[in-house]
C-alpha cells in the first residue's frame, strides 16, 4: 500500500470495523482500497474521499458529493448492474467520508 501513504490501516464506523488489505486505485477526488469487515469477515471496497486540509470550500463540496453518491447508490441498490453499497459515513476525527461498497472482481467469461 505504499502507493498512498496517507491511507489509514483501520477504519471504524458506527456499525463496523474495517481493516485495509490492499490499495486498488486513486481518482481525482477519492482513493479506493480493499478492506475486510472485522465483524463479519466480508471483503469490501472502501472509497475514501480525499480531504484537503487547506481548502474548506473544496472539502464541503466533496462531502456533498460523497453524500449524494451514497444516496443514489442506496436508491439503486437492488439493480443487478449497479455495485451494492453497504454503508456510508463521515468521520469527524479524520474529516473523511467513506463509502463501503461491494468489491467487484474480474471473472473469466469462459
């Protein structure tokens, strides 16, 4: 996980605890890692929105964006072609927003 040193190794929400197991990728406003829910041993994808301590206006927009994305995913969660969302939360201590998502893995088509 040396690709992004700022990623925490452990994330705690109100409902579950997650341990980070692998780095999956980074976009313009979020980092995606693979994690494991310690409570039920489920492997998940965790989308962590990148919060810049220097720009409060950008941070507010990212929090709105994260919440809106979570709301849309919760509305569409029964659709078979949309990744399932399990949890959304904002951590006040780290000022980060998190989406806990179904981990999609490539499977051979044969």
